C-alpha cells in the first residue's frame, strides 16, 4: 500500500509518501508544496492543487490521509488552512484516492503512543519507524510523514478486521 500523508497549509503544505508492505514502512518521498507569500489566495490555492496533482501522477498513492484542522487562536490562519485543506480534499477525490482524516493528537498517539507528545518526540519516532539517517526537514514534511504512518497503521488494522 502506498500512502500519501498531508499536513495542510497555505504557505507550505507538507507531504510524505511511504510504502507499507507486510508491516514494514519505507519512505518514498517527502517535502513541501510551497506557494509565494505575495500571491493572492486564489493563485496560492490553484498552485497547491496543481502541485498535488503532479505528486499524485508521479507517485500514484493507493490511499491518503490529511491532518484535520486544529483551531488555534488565530482564526484568519485557521480559515486559510481550511481553504488549503479543501483544495487537497478536492484533488484527492478527483483522483479517486481513498482518504483518512486524523486529528493531531490521533497522529501523535499512533506514532508515539501518546496523544500529547512533543513535536521532537514525533519527529524522532518518524525517523526511527522509517529507518532514516536524519530527521526529515522541514517540520511540515516530518508532520506529513507522521500522518502517513498513522494512516498506514489504521488501514492495516481496518483490513485485518475485515478478514
């Protein structure tokens, strides 16, 4: 199973792609979908859409997961992230990629065993679980890999229950 994990944002959307085969996780690719800060919102959203479509065409994931929106204090940021998230969901639906959505605590719990883990703990576990020489950078990419790992684990569990 090839899993695409996405950590949505307007300026940078992290992505992480892993293969999950027989309980073994392998990193395929990671990085960010970046948009220029000076561009108007519609152009940024179009850029996110196009860049995600290029990733989907190149890597052909069988399933994907997007981190759910976590409301902080800045409502303007939350709205912008929600718009980016909507574009991601649209592109995934259009590509007919099955989707999972997870809250940040659910991702942390799946990766570290503790839903309130610190970012450094999550990154360390991502590095360990994917047998990487160094922690993926930037943070958005590491977070997206964590989302992919969480989804791979939940999907493996779901599939095991179906048998």
